[in-house]
C-alpha cells in the first residue's frame, strides 16, 4: 500500500493523526472552550463591571470616555467616547441572550446621530445576525459580539476569573487529547492490518506458484545473519517519537501538586535570569509577572525567550506574560500569550 512497509505506514498514519488531534483539541478547541467559558464568566458579572472592562479594552485602542457619558438603558448602557477629537457612541448590552438584529442596528444608528457622534460601536455578550452585520456596515457601526469580545477584554479581566476560565477549558481539552491519542493509535493499528493483508506474497512463494514447484520443496532459506549494531530504522525512530509523546503526556497528568509547584518555580527562575528580565514571579496559576530590565525589552526578544522556556513544560504552554516596565518608565503594562 503506497509502496511503504505496513509498519512504517501505520506509524506515519498514527503520528499524523496524533499531530492533527493535538492541534484540534490543544489549540482550536481550547480557544473555543476558553472563549465560551469567558463569555459565561462575563455574563456572571454585574453589567457595570463588565462595561468597565469593555471601556478598558477600547482605551487600549485610543478611546477615552467623555465626562458624564454613561446612560443606563434597558439591560445595558451607552457611553460617549472621544478619539482624535471625534465622538463615538458605544452601546453595551449585557447578557448572553441578546441577538442583535436589524432593528437594533437601526435604533442604535439613530442614537449615534442624535448624540452627534461620528461613529458607533455596539457591544453584546450575545450574538449578531448576519443581516444585522450587513446593515451595520452601511451605517458605519461596528458590532462586537461575545466570541470577539472575550479576547479583547481578557487582558483586563480579574486574574482569578482568567484562571478559572483557563482551568475549565484545560479540563475539557485534556479529555479531548486523551481520546485523540487513543483514536490515533487505533487508526494506526487498522492501517497496519489493512496494509498487511494487502501486501503482495513474498517472492519465493510467487516463484513457486509460477514454476509449479511446491513451496515446501524449495531449497531451505539460509539462516539469517546475526543482527549487527547500526543506525535505527525509520520505523524504530517513528515508534520512539510516538512513545515519547505519550510518555510526556502521561508524566504531566501524573504530576503531584508539589511537583507542579516545583516545575513552575523552576520555569520562573529560568525566566528571571534572562538578560532582559529583572525578576519573574507567578501571580496566578497561568500568569507570570515579568519585570523588564529596560522599557524596550519586548523589542529585544524578551517575550520569545520567556515563552521558549515556558513551552518546555507542557502544563505551562499556554501561560500569559504580564510585562511590567521599569519603575519610572512611561511605558504601560503589556500582556502576551504564549502558544
């Protein structure tokens, strides 16, 4: 089958399926799980607290709240923001039950005109219908729904909330990875059996069939030479990689709380001795606060160097870096996500 020995084909199939399942559950599904858990966490907050996170996220984009701009409404609120001297009306609808439709967009567009604003941003934890998005583009209104809102407000959310969201998402993806590993190995076994059945008969048997000489009467095959030491075959190397990946996952799952704490402390200590870092300490289970040696340490490769250390520890792979500028610096605090 495909001109490859059954064992090598089976191992290659298992490795490809394992890589695909790890990406699906470890990256794609984890991001979706974190977003869904984040939306639910925001919905559990008071609307004023959640609106405050929205304003912080918009402030990162250059928007500033105009004095006395809050206007509580039906389940939400409106704010007038300023950016480059232009007024922007922001409408916030709290709760995941909201489904923004064309009527919501038209009403908000009218409110933008009444406020004398040049633009508008309509935000909800719920969702926006497709026709509403088309209409919003015509009125130059930006729609931000729950899935696109959580990534923007996550850096400003309470650390305890972010930690709870990530723990919930991690527990779901761990189960997915385990199923993916089992399925990959089962698929490799099926491919091996199918390739073995489809493999052509050995040359000696085929020759006996052509000449009419029974295979049992053919000259006995010489005894195989003693195995000699040499480089590992591709099949052995692929088997070793599969076994190593499984061993690492099982080892991480079996770590005790004390062992996890020691690994976290070791990772933080390694980041702290980087040239562009002054210190590094965990503020939460998934947030590492790094005090930068210079205001431009991020441009000098600090994030890449720190993340390169953290990804060596499977349980710390998705940690968040909180980058603190040196005392007296005018640079703001930054957050970066390791992948």
